[in-house]
């Protein structure tokens, strides 16, 4: 904005200077040309008329005031300015043309102070085209350059043209143009520098508002507690910048209040989830224990009752896993630190794949491991849970006979774990929210896919644990190719 304002100021000043300069040059040129026309009127047609009467209008070149009594003059140069041009035309033919010189001429065709002018055909046509209106006109003669001429009708039916050189007018105008260019150029430089300083000083309050906005934009607002936000410095409320600063501060206050309420609501929800999960663990375990105890009763148990007890036990186990998962997510959301110990991730992968092979013998399991063991710093139990959830997800969502490939390598200081399968893939509408809690895909969309149940929390735990270790998880899926990629910082050294 400062650059645009300064540039606009300099451009406006340049346009103003150009307008003033052009107006001054045009006015001066018109004024000097008018004076030149007045000089032509004062000079009259005496000099061109004398060219017709050689010697009858004597020229006083000997300085005694009685004219040239020798009778060899060719024009009356008395009271004529040096450089005055005279021409006589009969019809459209130039019969005489001379110019007042500073000294005596030479040859038969020149007077004491008048010099004949050699005109070419173009010059003769130019002279013949001058209107006999008694007004000044500018013409260009090849032998004399630019002249201001005035044509009048002579007494003998001829045309008499008197002219004066425009060199003095052009020199004065060019000098004004040079002076104007230098002065206005210096003025533009000074005005540009001073304008930049003035604009910078004038926009200081707005710069402070922008600096405050930059600080606010760098605050982590996605989650967590919101501290006291910076405010824009107070400015004159009567100015535009002052009103912007006041509105900005008011907006920050409203946003801060809203985020504070959101954080309080999230804290209450986390606390509720953690407390509820903790409190549910005991009754769920009790239900499961009573079901197992009833199944162990030595007496005869009706088949329907036994089946009901088995379902109670299975659902109690499933509920217990869900409660444990919810409690883990609540603790991760609360920012509780995990263990930070060296973990051989290669060993965890081997153990997890062994368990997955036992659970899914109908799948083909492939390992691609680097030659050197991959070690990370973190919580071994939670990282194993990440591996188990990813492998269980691949097994449950692919038909029997599918190939599941697990690869582990290091890349740019990160341990990269990939779980790839050639199953039907994740539906496009599910992919954006696949790591959200309680997200379920249609596991029965492909024949042969295992119809076991899940809590919908497995992948959300994968994402939460990876983020808690300073990494992340990503999904790339299409029919016939699905890859989950987990990245966590590798151990240094």
C-alpha cells in the first residue's frame, strides 16, 4: 500500500508538472511569436518593396545619414533588423528575394546591406502559398531555415513578403523546456522521497494493526486453551485507521470469547469421556465375569441360555475394548505424555504380523523391511496398538486371498511404515473422514470380506498415537490398491 500510495503521489505530481510545463512552453511560444508578428507589422513592406527599385530607395551604408548616393544599392535596409527577409512576387513568380546582412554584399545583384537569397523550386512554391492576409505565418526555407513571414498586397499588383527568423523564439522556448525539465525532475525526486516518508509515517497505525493481525494468524487455534490475544494499539477513533483498529480489537474479543467457550466445552466433554470410560470399566468387567462364571456352572444349562450367556460375554468383551479405546483417546486429547523410550519398531512389526497371520490365515502377508533395524523413541505399547489396528483393518476390509504388504524404512529422519492391500479400497465418500471416531465403512460390499464387527475407533487411535509421537498418518486408496502410511520421527544416533 505504501508503494502504491507513493507511486500514485509521484504520478499525479508528474502529470501536474507536465501540464504546467506544457502550458508554460505553449504560452511563451505564443507570446514570443506574437511579438515577432508585431515586429513584422512595424517593419512593414518597405524592404521587399525596395527590391523592385534598385537604387531608388538608397541604403545608408557609409554612415553619413544621406543614403547611398553612389546609386549601386539594391534594397532599403534602413531600420531593418539583421536577418530580415524580403521577397516580391508577381503572380506566383518570385522576382526578388533578399535578406538584410550585417555587412556589404558582393556581386551585381546585392546592395550594401542586402544579400540575395538563392531559392529552389520548393522555396518558391512555399512563398507563393503564403496568404496575403497581413498575418504571420511560419515557413521553412532551405537556405534560411524557419522564418515568420507576413504577406501584403503591393501597389503594383505584386505581393510583398517580409520575414523575420524564428531562431531567437525557438532558442528561448528550448531553454525554458530544459529549465522546466531539470526543475520538475528534481522536484519529482524530492517529492517522491518526501512522499514515501510521509506515507510511511501516516500509515504507522495501520502497520501496527497489520503486525497484530500477523501475530494472531500464527496462534494455534485448532484446539487447546486460548491465551490473552494481542490487541492493536489504540489510534485516533476519528480516523479511518482508528476505526479499523477498534473494529479489529472488538472482533478479536468476540473470537477469543468464542474459542474460550469452545475450549471449556471440549474440556468438559473430554472429562466426561474419561470419567465415563473409567467408571464403565468396572461394571463391564463385572458383567463379563458373571457371564463367564455362569458358563462354568457344572449343572445342565439350556442351550438358549448358554447361547445368551456367550453373546453377553462377547458383547461385554467388545464393550470393554471400546471403553479402553475411548479412555485412551480421552487421555491423548488431554495431552497426557506417553512413554519416551527407545523402541525397536522392526521387532514390533514382526510380532504384529505374526499375530495377524494367526488371525487371518486366508490372507497372504508380505514383509519389506530395511536391512538395518528401525528404532524410534516412544511408547512401545501404543505403537504396537497402531500396528495391530492397521493390520486388523486391512484384514477385516479385504476378502480372503488378498495380499497385504507391510514395509518399514527410514526417510529423511522419519520412520515410514506402510500397510498396503489389493482389496476393494475405501469408498471415496468415506476417505475424508476415515480417521474420525466411529467412522464405519461398508465391509460387506465385496463378497468374501469378513463380516466381523468393529468399534470405529481403530483408525482414530492410529492417528492420535502417531500425532502424539510427533508424526502423522495418511491414506491413499483406489479400487485394488489401498495404502496407509504412518510417519514418526526416527531415533537419533
